[in-house]
C-alpha cells in the first residue's frame, strides 16, 4: 500500500467499513445484472445494507482479477 492510499483511506470515510452481508447470496437483478450484497458500518454501528450492482461483464472482470490475486501464476508456468 502506498502512502497516497493510506492518506486517501483515512480522510475519505473515517471509521467506515464495508463488508459482505453475512448469509446473503450474490443474486441476479430483474435486469439481469449481478448484485453483491454489502453492509456498511460506521465504527461498530450497522448503518445500511446495500448492493454493488454490476453488469455481467463487470462481474466477469472482477472474477478474473480476484482469481489473479488468489492464484498468481508462478514465473515460468505455462499460460
């Protein structure tokens, strides 16, 4: 993490936290978009339940990026 990220994180929304909503599945909206349920907290107080709504392409891109973070290719490994 760079210094810039730390500064932005501390000044943008101090004491706020976003996490997956427990026991709630990712779903498809009526419009066919992907909705990821999230909970917003300020300090320890639950403030709201919201959803991050993405197109299929955005969800696919996120899936790909998460896969790269979780399972990085070892140098020299076949693609």
